[in-house]
């Protein structure tokens, strides 16, 4: 169970870590400050494009591109374990995942197109996504049902000649607000009377299709994450051709299952990086500020809190790496990551919790600055808080872990 | 130790509770939606004024006005314990505290003017504040120092003839963004070499004084709380006459001490109301949504979480009421609330923690809706999170509780 | 909601507190040391009798006797709230509850005899119990079933002519090891096919009845609590006359319900006293011992832990007093304490948890001494740990609290 | 960072796991039941000797002997990581560590003799210890000082001609009650005025030396762990020759440092095994018992608790394995494990906490049986609780972790 970097991984890690710390993270603030400078938060300004595309070009030139392709031909030749270490570094900057063309939900969507897409889809969507020229969205969660039980998903997809017609609402469609978002992958209900996990299907819908309507951006603790966004979308009689359905009717869960595992663990990996950053900020603040004749770190339980954070983060990282290692082993030995599901769920429960605690501790040490726009902590906290919901709330993952421990019957 | 309502208190409680639930809370959303409709978030629109002043007029007509004046002549004739129950109800609506002219920081400032103000101050500021015609701000916290140790406060106030000149920066000046905010009460440093608690003074500064500059609004997890706001303010050579200094040089801590006790406990009281509201939302959501064949409340640990929330809120309320009772007893027996400080600190530590936990639980049960603008939960959470910092961070209050348990020497 | 002492309560409180601290607690160690000095841990030695009866005589002479009779004629004329304050004091000493004839399970059993006993039972059992001449046991829990669901109780009680015959096993029968234990009150199954809460009955069985066999003492974290004990008992064809059944067949739950409420809250009250004692020990140790150049209380998070303990105990006490107050109000207004069940359950969940945390903190501050026989902490901890199980495990009480918050349907 | 078993380790792991589960653990109860059957709990009965020596013989024959010698010549050729996996298995049985000659404090003492002992010591003590013919004790902690700060250690050791004379008290001397315990390694104060970490020395004292007096056994939550025991010992004018001092005066800390690292991590490894056992018991009980119409695991938050336990144990194991891996790397690269101290401290803080939580959850699911002598849980809990104190309390290890994160200056 080697949880360390391979030689190739170590090389990439050094390059990624250096680029994140020296070139990308220092641009985060400028990019954010430029949101809305065109008068429309959902348009990229020239300055934003310049920052982002400049960084992307440099990353690509250095071969730091599409590093997430751990199990795909033509990928960087690294394992999921290796990638975990890279993703942690990417988590230290808001821009970094996209700079390396490794951001959600595009990575998952690219994986779907690679595994299940038609040749036409690969030409039209996968190619441009791999080159970072377009973005994509994944439409799963719905406002009217408890999406934690994905069998509740109710967007209707009905036969219409040799095509399909979709009707319904989706929300928390991350990235769908981005002006470059060109395509949606949509989970929908094709057979309400079918077997529980055979009722749903996955359909590819160009973002410009008539009937696709972006209702509004959702906020995460007041933050809209423009220009990417988390959108509330309505589909009204959205028509797509028959071949837009991946694998065929009733196979939505099969595809979702394969898609979500890596996505979940990538979130965890990046969250570890966020936690490390929060801890660094806490320590720096605790050393810099004085009260009652000492620096804050010397007061009360603060030093213990820093130590607890260190222990918790290290544990969370190991749990994530172990899940990555199980994914690699499962993929290698069985051709699918299914076996690794309980390990992934364990990380999915543990990591956001730990990262939130560390972030909260850092906020407390910062006083008012911690909840304000003057540090990254409030934004980090909001983002991390959503991770306890995204890709399955804690309760669902605890069920998975429980079932692995206590099989039915 | 009677922690229940007096007869007079019960009467007011019923009236306040009914008005909050039936008239005020239903207007919260409309008021918020109107923020910025003038094109300037820091101007009240006609619609906002209409909502707010309409409610204020009705409250005043019903005698539900300045209820916070528990220990002042001309007050409503209720105890702090009574007021605690009323404030809990007010906590259920964003608008309610102001509707009853009971909102921070005005209540504390009115108390300061009542106790320590000159006749001129009473005419110019206290009267209009009592009538709800102007608002005020309290300038304590500073961006460059750890304000948890208030002796760090560094805004300079120097003699200038028979007046004073102030220079420095303040932030988290709540309400200072409000177009109706007419006056600041300012903690400042008059004698850097004086005894530790005799260096600071409290000065009254009209908001329109030359040199007063509002630099920017601060955000609380992305929320600017316009039009009241939490402002970052710079004073550059702000000149006030000699009588603007309350009680005289070096008495800032004495005034602050008296001012902050009630304010802290009012925050706690309202936070209990927020926690109750979050719990109601959680239960309603948990009953309404289905997953895996049950309503959410029947799944996993959710029912236990609701029970834990119930237990925790009830405990937190009792701790708050006990602090209120100690304040009444101390005031009655000693003429000051000083003796109640450890009880107040205990509530200040416990209540926000409990309310945050309940709110977080409610968020989790709501899924994506919980972190979004579609429920009050994210905003509530952000507000409650600041309570762990406002008026002294947890660490400072734990010191107070510890010192009462283990006196020095 | 007056949670303070009445005038009469305050008088008794002062007397009880003084006697516990000055006379009883100082004898605890000697009494414990004498366990087994006869060669049999389940016989009282002369020295033990001398200590215990001496204290009882003095308590009785001072009118500090049967103080638990809050709602019974001839009682001390105090409320449950008053008694809560007294019981807290009694919790500070192992001997104290018995010294005041206020120890479990005798108080509950005396209440049962008072309310439901025949005249003969009152003569034979209640009188001597009230005088502290005999002891009693309450046989509820069974080794073979989850007794958290009391409808599982399976000890059979079958008609035999005009009497009853009992067969089965009970355990955790506290006090049944005591040589003075003369009578058992037994929950048993009379009608396995009856309605869920009408299957069980309550029977009075003299401890010396043929067929009653004490199998062994159970240990609580290695402690057998001799000479009272928690016994594992077998009934083999134990025959009692028809009138031994209280109220008649099928009314076991009705009696148990009335019996358990006060018992639960008495446990909580005493546990608060134990927590206070543990906190005192922690503070004393933390001041006395030095490490790294400071006393322990000045190191790391220790002062915060003391403050947290203070806050938690105060909250737990208030929650207990509130339950007591609700019991008084319910009894007064409805003639039964049923309405107070959720408040009792809340205290039952919260108090042992808080007391255990405080105790654990105290143990940690004591180092090795904390887990050893040299302090009372390990024994306290073991006792408090059982409170999370006794009279219903946490899970059952959380259900009660939940159901009060979210009524069915 | 390979945290898995090597080929050699896997082979041993299989053999150890099988022997523990099939042969050793099934004898635990019989061995315990035989304690005191000679009439003296501190003498081994024939039956006990038979059980223990029989198992030891078999272990030795199979080459499952002295497996702890990971970094010593003649050892089993495995890494600390390998040993961690083996020790976890050993943690599942009380007898197992000794059966494999891997029990504390003998392993640490054997390591001390190997590294620092004279030839005579190696003949007289190391040989027989390696063969499992004698036992030993390590005398560090003292009753009168806070031993968490080891510089407090006060047992005096003074020059007496060419020998030394020791006077003072030690306690928590584990294994010193064992009739086979032949030798003590003793930390003592030789130079009260020397530099902070140069005042103490380590001396080898035959257990039979005149002046050595075993005062009494200490209990751990009522359990004396006879016949090994945790003894309170007094040294009165105990005289040893000059060569009994290891390395020479003032080098006590140097030796202790090297000795304690592996010992700490061995405790953690075994604690993981205990946690796994507790979890298995919890699941088995939760499936077997019914309440309110379901098995316990299906009720309330129980399934989530099992899942949380699974996640916590896995995280704790990984943190322990990582510490083991750092020990191996440090030893290999620097010849000492010093560099691994923060990782060891992290495991030392985390693992007992996790194991205690799991154990407590299992106790709660067992109801009364959980705190009694009928399951291993109460004893396990007591043992695990001491681990938060043994070899440095949590607070000390948190300091170590903090210092690694925030170096001084």
C-alpha cells in the first residue's frame, strides 16, 4: 500500500506545487477582483481571460495538463495516488484546477465522453474540453426532490420520434454559468416504472439547445462563484437526437457510478490543500498578533488547536490517499473502481469535516478578518461546507461505509 | 431564581411574539429583496422605508417600543429575564429588533447616553434614537490589532486646545453604513503610558464630522448586511469639542464594561430565537422530503439530531436566562452588573455554539437549498458565526469564566 | 419558572450541605475500606454499621430524613426543585443518599408502596423502609433481552391457583446484594399475547421466598459496589399470593412509568454533585502540580477545559432543575408527572454526558492517580457511565425528546 | 510511503493472526479466571503457567518470537510498518503480546539492554528476557510529581563509594508485580543542579536488591491486572554497583528518548486491534438484539455510529502506520528515530481517543453487559483510558506536534 509519489509523480508534483505557489495562487485575488468588471458577473473580462489563459498556456507548455487522466490512455502516466498529491496542491488556489485543465465538473465529463461517448461526441465535445477551449456542466441535482437518493431524480426524458424530449428543472449545475460552457450531461428519468436503478438515463445536451433556460445563479453562503456559477436551470421541451443518450436507456446509474468516484476523491484531495492553507493562515496570524502580553498562539488552547489541526489533516490525507490507492488497485484488478466505494465514502465523510474544523479554527484566530472578504477563509469555509452535500451528503456515504462493514442478511 | 416571565412580561411577550410571527417575519424577504433597488445598497428605497417605518409605527402604537430599557426609568417595567424572552422572539426575524427599537448597537449606545451623556447629547442623540429617527454606531474594533484584548485599541485621541483630535481606523462598525446613522461612540487611546485599563476614553463623534471616512463595507460570509452594514472607517484629524469625551479621559473601560454586558446577553437571546427557527426549518424539511422510502427524519441519526438540538437549545436558553437573572440581581443589589460577568460570559460562549450546531444540522437536512439564498439558514449561520467573535471572542469569555472558578493567588 | 430554593428548601439545603461536607463525605473512605473486612463483601461489618447507622441517626434527629417525599403527604414540604438542590449535595458522597434515606432504588420502591401498595405491604415493607431498617430492590432489566425496550421483558409470571408463579432471570438489581435487602419489586410478563403495554405486571416478592437465587454480583468497571451490589438473580418457581400483584395484571407499565420519572431525575441531581466534585478535584490538582515551569492549570488548554466544565455543569444543572420544575407543575396541574417526560429525558441524556466529560477531564489532569484507587474519580466515572444506560439508555430518551418535538402524524 | 506488509511481514502476519484468533484469544478468559486461584493474585497458578508457557512454546517453535526486534540484528527481518500490522493482531488478545515475547515493558527494556547494556547485563538480563524466562519493569513515573514533565523526576541516586544509592518512590511500574519480574530499569536524579536534560540517569536494579519494597498494586478502574500489575514501589537505600548506571550519569533522557518511541507506537498498534475487536462486538450485539421491532443496528443513529467507528479506526491505523514508516525511514537515514517524534506523538494522541470512542459506543450498544465483567469492553476501556496518560499524556504530545508545526523563534 504505497501512498507516496512515484518518480514520475514526484516530478510532476514539484512542478505543480511550484507553479501553484509562485504563479497561480498570487493571481487568485486579481481574478476575483475582476469578476463583474464588464458589468456582468457572468462574462469574463479581458483581464480575467488574460490571467487565466496565460496561466493555462504556461501549464500546457510545461506538460502540466489533463493530469487527471490517471487511468486513460494518453494520460500523464501516474496513479490516482500520485494525482491525489497533485490535486492537494491545486486545492491551494481557486484558479489552479482550471489552469491544469483538472477542474470539476469537466474532468468527470471528459471521463464520461472518453468511456461512453460516440465518435461525434468525442470530436465535438471531448476534444475541445481536453484542450480547455470549452467548459461543460453536469446536471444531476433537482430542486424538488431529495437528490441524496438519486432514484428520486425526476426530470422527464421521453421518446419523440427517434429523439428525446426533456422537461424539468435542475440546480447546482456547477459551471453552467460560465460563458464558455458549451455542453450539459444530464441525468433524467426515462422509465418511471422500471427497476429502481434502471429508470434513469444520461443524455448529452448542447448548452445552446432551444428550451434550455438558465433561471438564476445559486449562492453558497452569499458567494455566486461567478463566472462559473452554480445554476438553476429549466428545460422546456428540450429536444435531442437519439444518439445523445449515452449507452442507451436505463443506464444512467451505471454511468453515474463510474463518473462520481474519482470526482469525489478529487474534491477530497483539493480540500486537504485548502485545510493546509487555512492552517498556515492560522499559524501566521497567531504568531503575528499579540494579546494579553503574548502572541495568540501562546494563549489558552490555541497551540493545542494547531496541533489537533495538524493531526486531523494528516489523518484525512492518509484516508484520502488510501482511497486513491484502493481505486488504483480496484481498477487494475477488476477494471472498475466499484470495490473502492466504501473507501471513497469514508474519505468523503471525513475530509470535509476536518477541513471545515481547521478552517473554522483559523477564522476564530483571525477575529473579524476571518469572516470577511479580507482573507480567503470565509470563502473556503463556504466551499468546504458544500462538500458535505455535493456528490452525496454525509448520511449517504455513511450508509455505504456501514453496508461494507455489515453486509445485509 | 425565577426564570419565567412576570405578568407584565408575559403580556408583552404575547404581543411581541404575535407581531413578529404574523407581521414582521413575513416582511423580511421583501425588505431584503429591496436592498439595492435604488442602485445603491446603502440607501433605503421607498419600499424599504415603507416596510420598516410602517412596522415601527405599529409597534410604537402598541407600546412595544424600547423594551430593552429594563433598568432605566421610563422603561417598560420588566426585568432582564423578561426581556430575554422577548428578545428570543425578536431573533426570529431580521427586521424585528429594529421594529421594536431594540437593535444593536443602538440599545447599548442609548444606554451609554442615558447613563453618561451630557444634557446636550441627550437632546441631540438620545432623544432621536429613542424615537427611532436616527441610528448610531459603536466604534471599538480595529483592523491592525487583536481587539480581543481591548487594551490594544490604538486609535489616537489627542488634546487639541480644549477639544480632541482623533486619528486611526476602526472596523466592524455595525450600522455605520446606514444612511440614518448620525453618531458614533468611539473607543480611543488617550494616554498610551497610563495604567493598563486607564489609557482609553470614549468619545462621541457626529457621523458627519469632517475627517470621518467610510472606507468600505465588510462582508460576513459574503453578506454585507446592507443597508446597515459593518463598516471599515478611517478617522483623519477628526476634531471634537472637549465635552464630547464621556466621563473624562481614561474612563473608556469603565463605560465599555457597563455597556457590553447587556449587549452580549441580547445577542444570546436573539440567537436562541434563531436556533429555534433553524430547528423548525429542519423539522419541516425532514418531514417533507423523502429518500430511500422514508421521510428524512426517519433516516439514520436524523431524529436523534433533532432531539439533540432540542436539548441543546433548551440548555442554552436556560443558561441565558440565568445570566439575565444574575444581571437583575446584581443590578438590584449592587447597582452594577459586574458580578454577573461570568454568567454572561458563559452564555456568550455556549449560545452561539449551540445555535451554530443547530443551524448546521438544518443546513445539512436541506441539502443544497441550505447553503443557498433560498432559505435563511446560510445567512443565519454567517450571522451566528460572527457572534463567536463579536463582543469578545470565545477565548476571552472562557478566561472570565475560568477566573471566576479559580481566582488568582 | 422558579428554579431556586424555597425558604424551607434553603433551610434544609444548608443543613444537608453542611452534614454531607463535614460529616458524611469524610467517612466515605473508611466505609469503603471496611468492605469485606468480615471476609464476605456482602456482609456489613460492625465498623460499617457503626458508621452508617450513626450517620443515619444523626440525620433523622435533625429532620433530614425521607426528604425525597416531595409529593407525598407527611413529606418534608418541599418541591422537586428544592429536592434537586438537596440531591446535588447528596451526590457529593457515596454514603449520603442512604444516610438521608434517599437512596435508589428504595425511594422509588417506597413511592410504589405508598401509591399502589396494600395495607399489608405498607405495614410489612413501607414502614421499615421509611425507617431505614430494611432495604429493597427493583427487578426490571434482564440479561437475555434488550431491556431498553421494556416490552421485551420476559420473566414469566403465571397463575397458580389464586397465586402467581415466577420464573426467569433478572440482573442489575441494585441493592439486592445488601444483607438488609428484604423485598423485591419485580416487573414480569403475565400476558404475552396482550396489547404491547398491557402484557406486563408488577409483583412484590419477599427476598427470602424459596426459589429466589442470587447468582452473582455484577461489576461496573471492576467495582462490585458491595455491600449493596448489582445482582444477577434467578427466580425458579417463585410463588407469591395473588395480592402480591400491584394494581392487577397488565398494569406493570402504568406503575413503572410513575416510578421511573423521579428516580431518573434524582440520578441526574446527584450526578451534578459528582461533576462539581470532580471539577473541584481537577482544579485542586491543577493548582498543586507543576510542569514545564507552571502549574498545570496554566498550561495549554487546561484553563479553557475548566471553564468549559463550569459552563457545561451549570447548563446541566439548569436543565435538571427545569425538569424538576416541570414535574412539580405537572403533578400540581394534572396529578401525574407524565407531561414532564420529555424534560426528564432531556436531563437524563445531558447530565451523565456532561458529568462524564468533567470527570474525564479531571482524570486526565490527575495522571495515573486519576484512574487508580487513590482518588474517587475512576469510581465516579464508572458510576456515571452506567447512568447512560440505567433507567433507559440515551437512545430511548432521545426518542422521547424527538417525539415531543415532532409528534407522530 | 509503503504502509503495507512486506512479503516476509505478510507471512508472519498470517501466522500471528491465525494463532491469536484460534489459539490465544480463546484462552484469555481462562487465564483471567485463574487469577488468584492460588489465594494470591500475585502468584501464577499451575493452570496459568500451563496456558501461558504452552502458548509461548508453540509461538517460539513457529518462529513467532521477539518479533519486535525490527531494527536489531538477529531480528525477524521486518520493518516497523510490518510490525505494526502484527501488533494490531496481538492487541486482540490480552495474552498475545507475552505469548510472542512482545509485551511492554519488556520489549523496551530489551532494547535498552541491547543498545546500552554491559556484557554482564546482556548475560544476566537480556538473555533470559529474550528467552521469555524472566520479566522486567521500567520505573519512571513517581507519585509526588507531575511526571508528564519528566524533568520533575525526583528519585535520588547518589554516589556511594564506587556504587550508587537510590532512595524514593515510583509507581505505575507495570509488570513489577509479576513473580517472574527480576530486574528494574530506573530513571533517577543524579545531579539536581545540572542542565535540565542532564540531571537524570538510568540505573539497572535487580528486583531482589535489599531496600526494594513493593508497597501495593495500583488499580486501573478497579482492575489490578494481576499477576503483572502496576506497582507502587519504594526504594530505601538501595545500593547498586557503579556499572549499574547505563552510559553514565546525566544520560537518562538520552536513553529514555530512544526507548520510548517504539513503545508508544506499539501501544497504538495494539490499541487499533482492541478498537477492531470492540467494533466487532458492537456489530454482533447490534445484530443479535431486538428493540422496538428492529435489530439495534437499524435503530436511530446506530448504523451511523458503526460507520463513524469504521472511518475513525481506519484513519487511526493509517496515522499509526505512517508513524511506523517514518520511524523506519528515520532509523535508516539518520540512525535514530528522533525525526519521527512528531508523527509518533500524533498517533499517540489520536489512537487512544479513537479506540476509546469505539469502545464506548460498543459499551452503549451492549447495555448493562457492556460495563460488566461479561464482556471485555469495560476492561478494554480502562486499559485504553490509561493510554492517554502512559508514556506522556496527550498534552505533552500535542506540544510536540505543535512544535514541529511552529518551530520556536
